[in-house]
C-alpha cells in the first residue's frame, strides 16, 4: 500500500498517525479508523479497489480479531481473523446461497461446523482442511440422511443411511459407497409360489427381502413394493388348467408364465364366522348330487342357506413398504374383470362333466335308479326345477360369485417401485401364480345349515 502524499486529516502524535484518521491508498482504496504509532491497529474499515470491504479489528495493518468482510463477488464472512485469514469461529456466506457456520483454520473450514448448501443439503459434524472428516450427519435434499464416519470428504467406515422412502442401511462404507455384498439380492415368497383357491375365496401374500448370505435382510425397511395382477393366457394343448381363456384386448405385461392382461387386486373384510366350521376342506359336499337335487328342487325344503361373500373393496394402494425385510398383502382377492374382456374358449373340468352331459340327449330308461336316468328326469316338475335354478341357495351363490374373478389362471407380480431407487438399484420382480377353480354346482361351498328361525320363515 502506498500512502497518499495528500494530507487526509486525523490524529497525530510525535509525527506519526495515532488515534483516528483516514489513509488513502494509491490503488483507490482506503482505510478509515484507529491508528497506533503509525500502524493500522484497532477498529476500522478497510476498502479495496476490487470492492472488498472489511469492518472490524486490525493489528499492524492486518485483519486480526473479530470482523466482517464483504467481498465484491457477493461472499460474506463474519467471525474471527488472524493475519488476514479466517481463524476460529465464524460464518461464511458463499454468495450463491451456501452457508457455513463453525470453526476455521488458515482460511479453511476446520473443526466442528455446519454447512448448508443452496441445493438443500445440510452437513453437521467434523471438518479437516475444508472437507468433512470424522463423525458427521448429512441430510440430503430428497429427505435421505447419512449418519456416520467421513474420511477426507467421503463416507468411510461405519455409517447409517436412511433413504427418502425409509429404507435403512447400517454398516460398512468404502470410498463413499456401500460394498456390493451388502445390497439386497432379491425377493422371495414366504411359502409356495403357486396358490389354488375357489372363486370367491381370498388369499394372502408375504414376501421377504434377501441378504446376499441367503437370510432375510432385517435392516430393509421402507422399500416400496407393488402388486400387479393379470389374467394369463393358457397355451393350446395345456391340460393342466381346467378353464382355458384367450388373452382379451387390453394392456398386458410380461411374466415368466407368459403375457398377462392387467386386472386388479382388492381386499375383503373378515369372512362370516358361520362359515368357519364348514370350510375345513376345499369343497365340502355332505350330500350326493342326487340328494342335493332332491332337496334343492323346492327351495322351501332346502336345508342350507347361502352366506353372501364380502364385496371386494379396492385397495387404497397396491403398494406396500417393507418392514424388517418383510411385506405382506392380507385377505386379498381378484375382483371380476369387465364382462367384455372375458372370453371363455374351452371348458374341460372333468369333475363337472356330468353337468355338461345334462345338455346332451340321452335314451330314457325306466327305473328311478337306472344309471342312465338324468337329473332333469328326476326333477319333480318343470316349474319346481325352474324355481330351484332361479331361487335356490346354490343359484344365489352363483350370482353372487360373479363379482369375483372367473375361474382361470392369474398371476400376481411383485415389483420394486421405490422412487428414487435405493442407490439406483431396484430388485427384480417375482411372480405368484393363482389358480382360481370353479365350484361344482352340487357343492356346499359357502353354504351353511339353516338356522331354526330362517327355516320357519320358509
């Protein structure tokens, strides 16, 4: 700095500036404040030609003590100084929205401090030479958080990361990354990968997220999984499926079993307790078809009544979040697809072959017990038979079950839809095959013995 030869006024003592005064610099800057024995010492204001302005304490011409610097590029610092450098505790504003509040050493963030970035990140913890070091906590703009060890600006050592969806990882970090052997490797169904139910029944799904060692990854909490349901097409010649259907027009998705038309999944309320003791076996038929026909022929003499199935209610969301490595969908069912989408092509239920045979003309033979005598022939009168078909409990059941998916083969696909993905990784989807079987007409499925009150009413 060059002292202007022009007198600027101020206090003097024994030929040197001492007290308050103003000193102009040759580059256009100046100092205004206290002097001691000709030196800039004490409190004052220093203005540079580049627009920097410092207000605070000085010692022998240097910024020393506590002061505030406003830079020409928009940066600001308020805090402690030593030899024109940040030293001690202070607050630095970057001019672009970043703010650091903490300790400094030789003009760098050093010690404990908190940094807030304009992009929403926030770090609180140890610093060494301008980089996070030691223990610290980083909160990211998307809501995720890391709490653990840092080494020269990188996550290194033990740490806990909580994803924005709630997924938590607690373990080792190497060079800012989770080791590959610590990531979940996939999902599996708890139990069988194939379910058989009758039309109108519900089922439950439970999955587990696996650790690379094959065990359940108990630390996996918050991963978002989605259940997608579809109706499968049955390949020609496949005799394993009793009801064969063509794929209707509509949106499809690929599965290991072939393409599937998107359906929906719903939940049902708990079943009627009156059905508990009558559902011990899949299709509990307590009477022969002949005896059932005779009893159902006149509804008023029927010994059973139908308990309506709970109406499927759409799920609030098909998504479930994992908890301790598990996720589940309880008491769910597949509601009926739109009628125009259902195309039944072949019916091959051998157990119901006798029902198909009813439509074929047969030679009439005398004798009630003749094996060639059909059910129609044993009906008392055409009027009673029509009444049975329209008003009997089994007919009521058939109408009520129309609100559920028709017999056929369906698939439930569970997909990882965590967004954003956990470290850009999504688990591969898995599929559950659901075979919905047809209830035989002579079955007592969902029927219960009539109560005395309901019998008297009839």
